[in-house]
C-alpha cells in the first residue's frame, strides 16, 4: 500500500510544520523526546508492554528523532510510508506486525499531537500562526492515523485470509488423514478363512476392491521370499501366545517394485481356546524406510565431516558427565583416543585442563548453565565462549577457544546436554602476545619520540638563538662590514629566524594528539580573541574580517584557537599587493546524510565553518597538496612561512573527529571548510 497522490500533494504544501520541526530539533530536542515518551506512558500505549523500560525509551527516541528530521524536510508522507513498510515487513524488532492493535495507532497519534502542541507557544505567539500550525499538526496526525489504519486493515484482511485458508486446509487434511497415513486394517476369520480388507489396504497392494476377492493365500503371494519364514514365525508365535505382534516385512509388486510394510495385530480365541480371528493393521512405510536409509547415510556423512574438521566436537550429559559424541579432532589436536573420552566422561578433560584455568572455567560454565536454566528455552540458544589451556599427549599445553551451547533440554525445559566445539588457537595466542609486546614497544617508542621532539627542538633553538644574538651584534658593527658581508649576514639572520619558526611549527605539529577532552565553548568569542592578536597587521593591511556569529560548540579549545590563528594568518599572508584583505567567516549545521563522503566520528549533527578570503587563491590540482608538510605553492621570498601551517590545521581537525577541505581559484581567493561533529 502507498500513500495516495492527493495526500502526497497536500503533505508538500505544509508551510509552518517543517520550520516548527527544525525549531524543536534545534532548541527543545531532549524535552520533546522526554515528553513524547511520557505521554505514551500516560496513554498506556499497548506496544510498550513488549519492551523493557530502557528499550522502549530508546526506540521512542529513535522514532521521534526520525519523525522530526523528516518533518523538517517537509517529507512527512515519506516518513509515514517508511514506518508502514517497516511494520508490514515485520521489522519491528521483538514486536510482530500482528501484535499491533488499534489503540497503538490512535494513542501514538494522540500523544504525538499533544507533544507537538506543548511546544507551539514556544515557537510563536502570533495567533494566526498558531492556528495555522495547529491545523497543519492536525493534518499530519490525520494523515498518519488514516494511512496507518488502512495498513492495519490490510494486515488484518491478510491475516483473516490466512486463517480461512488454514481452516480449509485442516478440513481437507482431516478428510484425507487415513489415506495419507497409509494405514489399512483387516480382519481374518480363521473359521471361514474369509479376509476383509479396508479400502486403504487395497490401495497399498494396488488392487481393485471391486474386482479382486482377497484371501489369505492371495495375500501371501505378495510376501517377499526373503521375509516369508520371518512372517510365519511371527504370526505363529502370536497365534500360540495370543500376544500382540509387530514386525516389518516387504511385499513384491507385479512390476518388481518392493514396498515395506509395518504389520501389527493380535489373535483372538473363543471360550474353548480355539483361535477364531486375527485383527490387524498394515502401514505402508516404504518412504519411512527409505528415509531411515538416507538418514543413516547422512549420519555417516556428518560423522565423516565432523572427523575431518580441525576441531574437537563433543556433546555430553551434564547430569551423568558422560559424553554421547566426540569426533576424531581429539586425536588430531591432542593425540588422544576418542574412545577414552566416552569411557571416562568429563573427568578425562578435567585432568587435561591447566590447573590455573580449571577453577575459572568450571565457575563460568556453572554460571552459564544456571543462567540457561533460569531463562528457559529460547528461539536460539545462547553461545558461551571459553578460553583455556589443555595438555597435549606430548606434555605441551595448548590454548583452546571453546564455543558451548545447549544441545538438548528435558521435558521441563532444563538443560540436559551441552555441545562444545573447541578450536586450537595456540598460534593465534602467541601472535597476540607478540602484538601486545610490539604495541607496548611502539607506545614507548612514540613517547620517546615525543620527548625527543620536545628536547631536540629546544636543543636546536639554543644554537639558533646564539646565531641570532651574535649576528645582531655583528650587524651593529656599522661601517666595519662590506656590502657583500652585510648581505650574507642578513641571510644568516633571516635563515636563523626561519629555522626557529620551522622548529616551533614542527613542535606544534608533533604535540597535537587525539586527546579529546572537549568542552562547550563560544566559538565567536574565540574568533574575536584570535582576531585581536592580528590587530596591528589588520590595521596595516586595512583588512576586514566579518563573522555571522559562530555558535557554542563542543571542542578542544586550545587546538581550535590555533586552527583559527593559522587560517586567518594564511588569508592575511596570501593577498595581492593591490588588494585589501577581506575574510568572511560563516557557519551552518549539517545532517549526517550531508557528510557521508567524509570519514568522521558519528554524530546527530555536524557544524560547518567556512573561512573565505579574496587572496591569491590556488589551482584546483593543489586542493589536497596544500595540507602536506613543507608543501609550498610559492617561493619563500614571495610569501613568508614554513609550509607547516595548513598541515597543523588538518591534524587539529582530524584529532577533533572532523574534516577540512580547501577550494581556490587563482586571483579569486580561497575557501577553507571545517566540519566538526557535535
């Protein structure tokens, strides 16, 4: 079922509801979720009884968040249709589609309506807007209720059709029960030697009851030659003892086919003890016998597969401690004979398990069995995992990972048998130990490198400071240096200053970590503080920096401050001499759907901040390269800098779980876009 075209058209004409939904998302999201769930409780929505309190709250929050997002996009019809499709395709988690009742539809709709109305006064105090918004809310609830009722009716009709169909099938099956079981009955009058068969017995022997008069001699002609002696012995003993008989025998058809029958019956005698009649049934079990034959073949096949698997597969009775099955994996992995396990039971493995692992393993197994008995049989039995060591026949202890599950429960639902599949993970454990050691060594190495970077930078700065100091003193010796000497001295001074800047930038880059100790901070305030640090340069260049008022955001303050500094410095630096720098900072919020192309930390929404300038720009081919360390698009004599600033920007954004991109056009400026999860 789909939403009608007229309804779709009306839904797209909603004017205030989308804006109202976005308002609730932006300003009252948590309150709306809380009130919606509270109202559903107050109205005793029946479907809540299928979930725990925590799960019901979580599902309510997900549903209402999805509703607000669709309403904000003016796409309520799509949301209704999506909910109906999910319902009709039985995707309601533990709740089956047939368990939804009428009260679920009406009470959910009414609770949503009341939840919306509670926030209308906060959205506007204009009476006309309030009336129009209430009207649109009523329209949405009407659309939701009517469309959902149609789906409900369809589901009920489908359910009714299935019930009627099942009833008709049951009636037909009842009428055919005797024929389908292939059981025919007979009475043999021993005095008159008259044999009376039921219609089904004639069908089993493939005879026409209207044309063939059956006798004991006629029936005996069909018996398989190899079974004649057994039949005579069985019937003779039953006739002598008057005890019931039961045996399987074969009959030969005219075309050579063989059928297997199951005979059951008993002789009766008169007061003088003379045998006078035999009553009995014969059931065609040809298919059953064929199935048993195939089952035996399958069991043999499965046994061979189990023996070929490089794992120990075993099942045991928890009450007797005896094993009912064990494959040859025991011989392959531990070099023991499986027959020894069948003889000794659980004690066999108890002796093999490492002493340090035995008690924790038994305790975990005990708790798992206790939990399984308390929870009872489930649709799919839980799987419990154990990791421990067992001794190989050669004395070596090897690591095993065992998956245990319930194999059989008794009539009361308590655990009777357990199935275990054990894999040898010795090599994996060894590899993991090596990995842990390597990780520890890497962490130590990283810490040493960080310490080295910090110390080395200071050690490198010390000779540079001396170079700068003595160069300055030498430069003050005016009149004592030739022009060439003065030129080379200036080169030394500029080089030492540039080297100091490069060391500072490299130190900053190395110290940025993924430490995410965030706090809510006013980005606009942070931006203005950064702008103040460029006060003299802004006045000198007559630059203009504007912002649309950045919001509060959950950030690492020191890192974002450095990010803003680097971007503004970049825009003030790369400007044509005939232009006054103009930097515009804007922001907006993005939905998760709008940022799927970036590999970022999941969030309910994302904050996008753009730094746009009118600088010299760059070619499209350099959009990624400009973020590389030491990558410069211009000679250092044209524009100052170390070529590390934008690399620091990218590392800061990534450490905050976000992404940064750049677009530029030569002569028309650049745009740097930052996206941060919120």
